[in-house]
C-alpha cells in the first residue's frame, strides 16, 4: 500500500458515504415519514402526551418506557420530554417499520434513549438539546434499561445512524451512538462529558468515562466515519474500521481533568490529512489510536500542556504509519510528554507492538518542554521493520531542563534517514537510541540487507540489520547523544 493509494481509497469511501447519506435523507422527506412521533404506548412508568401545532410534549416519570409506531421530527417541529431531573431518563422504542428521521428539534432536561432497528438519520437542520442522548439500532432490553445497563445485543437487519445535524448534551452529559455503521457529518457536543460511537453488532458499555477498557464490540466489518466535529471530555470511537477526516476535541481547562480520546478498530484506523484529534489542557491529555491491522495518521494529534506537562499519544497497530503531513505533538510548558509510535521502549510494556512501522519524510513528532522541564519521551518501534524518514524533537525548556529520550528501532530491520533534536539551552542534551540486531553505516540509503524496495511503506524487509547513512548519523549528533546498540551479539 502506498500513501497515494491509501488516501485515494479513503476519499473514494468518503464520496460513497456522502452519496449514501444524501440518498437516505432525501428518501425520508415525505410528509407521512417526517412528522412528530406517533401512536405511543406506555410500557413502563407513566407519561402524559400533549400535542400542539408542530409540537409534542411528553411529561414522563423517571425510567419510563414508551413504544412508538414511528418516531420522527419534521423540519420546524419540536418534540420535548419534560423529566424530573437531569438524571431522569426515558426509553423510546420504535415498533413500526420506518426509520427515524430527525429534521427538527428534540429537547429534554433529562436523558433520552431512542431505539429504532430500521435506522436513525439526523438531518442538517436537526437540533438536539438534552441532558444526555443514547441512540441505537441494536437491541437494549427493558430489563437492562431499568437496571441502568447499556448492554446492546445483535438485532437482525439493524440499520445505520447518520448525523448531519447538531447533537448537544448538557455539561457533564453523555452522547452514545451504537449501530453497525455510524457516520457523523455534523456536530456532536458533550462539554465536560462523554461521547461514544460504537459501530458493531453488539456492545457492552460499562463505564463511559473509561472507554478504552470497558467497551466490548463484535465488529468484523463495521464502519465508524467522522467527517464532522465531536467534542467531549472523553471521546471514544470503536468499530471494525474507523475513518476520521474531521475534528475530535477533548480539550480541558481545569487542572487534573485531562481529556481523553480513544479510537479502537478491529481492523483499520485512518486519520486523514487535514483532520485533527486534540486532548490539550493545563496538562496534556491522552490519545490512543489502536487497530488490529493498520493504523495510518496523516492528520494532527495534539496532547499539549498549556502550563503543565505534555500528555501521552499512542499510535498502535500491527502496521503503523505516520505519513507525510502527519503530526504528533505532546509538548508542554513544564515538560514534554510521551509519544509511542508502534510500541513502547525496546518493545516492553503493555502496549501493542507493531510488526512494521513507517514514518514519512514530512511527518513530525514533537515532545518539547516549552518553558521549563525536560524534553519528553518518543519511541518509534516495530518488532520486525521500522523505516524512519521524519523529524523528532524532544528539546529541553527554554529556561531550564534537559533534552528528552528518543528511541527509533526495528528489532529485525531498521532504516534510519530522518532528523533528531533533543538539545537543551540550559541543560544537558537528550539521547537517541538505535538498537537493531545489526547496523550498517553506509554512504547511501538502504545500506543494509533489504532488497525488497518497491512494495510500499509497510513492506517487511527481506534481510536483517539496519541502514543508516553516515551523514544522517553525523547530523543526529548535533541534536544530542546518539547510542547505537545491537542486540544479541550483533555487528556494527
């Protein structure tokens, strides 16, 4: 796979998704389909219904369950749930055969659940303002809902969730979308709260504030696509495949409340050129991208600390690529953070280890201390093959501090032809560690034993050792101390 072919396929997929979205929304513009919810049956709790011109108000008890023949909201219409408190919730289940099309306004001072196996689409004019929102095309039993569990089980023929509108939860609230396929082309906001997009055949959400360890998915071929903007203190996207070309922001302004972003794919994760994922704050937050197969970053990942230290960014997968234009930034005013590309130091730690890691010529990794403190920690690792052509900076602070610690290694094969800077204006320079099995210092690139040169960035080398141009090594020495270490009695 080349960078060009990967991006072309991503753009083709995006165009197909947009066409599918427009067709889906346009098909729902009949007067019968787009109207306020109809034919309610109260299954549990109590609810009072009051209709008016273009409006429907439901006053419900906490934990109420309502079955509807249809649940759509036309343009200019309002459906409002009046509840006892922000923690109160109501489950709305569609029993008819039509998808839910939300073109107007959905409001509530409590949490609103909407289940429709036929699919749910929020149009460009949709305005959702609630304390919390859960939308799914999978099955959630009444028993689990009443017990406070979000255990979504498979639903035959489950449709997609597509958002072109504005979905907003109150401060500290939650927005959860669960379906086999999820597309966000609009805005999803949960300020100081949690956003979860789970694209799979089933999902068990135990603790939304800790999604990286508490979400269970069965998603061999399910897609989550974000073209729009998602904001929350914690943002998690889980799917068979994830494609991101918009903005995800988990920025925080309060010390100790660091933002968190997790992308976890069974197969592939792609962060497109021009896209952003942010977890900036007083101290930097945590961003984790992890895939069972390939993780590609061509956009910007930031976990910067405005007055404290930088955060942590992990880009993990079996094959990991930081392509040209990709930027990973964990800088902090009081010290650099940690950037792990393909694994942790010398392949240790609990992090998934890549078999092949690629860093392009115009890719940048920054872990600088901006004012004071030491530069951060940067690791570029692969169990098999690493090709590094990019730029790493882990400089000490302008006022005080030492340079950081950098490792670039392919356990079996390393090609190093990039830049390194761990200088410190008022402290000791940092270190760069190269530790493959063997090392060849050559006059030109590809001085090692690899002859498999034309099969893309994720090709596995057909030889062992490392290839480093002496000019590159000499330039790296101006950025700090360079340690070359071969494992298992290898040669230099």
